[in-house]
């Protein structure tokens, strides 16, 4: 499936020439880039079905303005439409799909949250953050920020039910001098949750991020 934030997606680590791949998520108006690790390969892109109208063809890397919305098919061949049972790595990228970072991409743009809220979002177009180690490393994947004011009670912040491998960190201080309170990597499967006592009147900053370079849709409770 084509990444809507513009990331390069590996179609297969072992495509053969003479085969085709099924690609979802194509949208009219995108600029698409298909590659094969074999530099002489010819790529043909068809729309609607494996034998549908040709959208584009040429040697790798193949870059073209897509005019079709729906499922497209990438045919991999050696020159002259030949086949070959040698592994080649194949990729697809929407080079025109880079999204603007979300409003809460930085700590200074943290969105205020309240107890009892359920917030859905994505880190797909966010950037990575420079923060201190906080029970786990939080500097390798895109992240977004939330804040809340403590009331003197225990609070639970949960990413359970999110669609990717998450991490979470909670800090006090200021955005320019954050102090770790608690962090978590895996609590409920690959998703994260923390429980912390709060001090009334203290502002807490919450970083929602991912393991390694993972990003995706999350639910914060």
C-alpha cells in the first residue's frame, strides 16, 4: 500500500522479473516512483487489473504523474519483456505526498487534554524529538505532544489499542528544559501505558512516539 505521508514502501525483497505486484492506495494526481534493485529492469504500471490500461512504463527508477485512483499493478521485466528468477528488491513511493507536520509536532505546540478524553491521531507526518532518556529511549521515531495540568491525583495515560508499536513519555519543566517523570515502551502488547501521581498546578507534557522508527495511528486515553 502506498504510504500517504511519502515514505518509501518495500513491495518485496524478492520480486522476479516476469511477475507483477498489486499496489493499493493510488490516487489521481500523485507523483509515483517505482524502483527495482536491478538497474536494467523495465517497469510497466497498469490500472484496474493486471492487464488494464498502461499508466506508465520505462526503466527503473520509473517516476510518473499518476492519473488513476484505485489499485494499480507493477510488472517487473528484464529488457524485451523477459523473465528472470533472480531476487530483486522493489519499492514504491509517492514523492508528492509529503504531509505538513501536525500542529502538536513540537512540545511548544502541545495540545491540552483533560481526564476522560479519548484522542485519535497519527504520528505519520511528525518529526523526531530531542529529549532525555525516560525509562525508555524516545528519540528515534516521529512524535507528537499533549499537555495537562495535575490535580494531585493519580493519572493513567494509555496508548493501548493503537495500530503500531508505540512508546510514551511524560515530562515536567519547560519545553526547553524537560524533566522525565515516567515513560513506557510495551505495556499492552506493543502499545504503551503509564500511571503517575500528579502535583496540583504542575503542567505535564506527554510525548506520543514509537519504537525504533515506527509511526502510525494511535488512540490516547
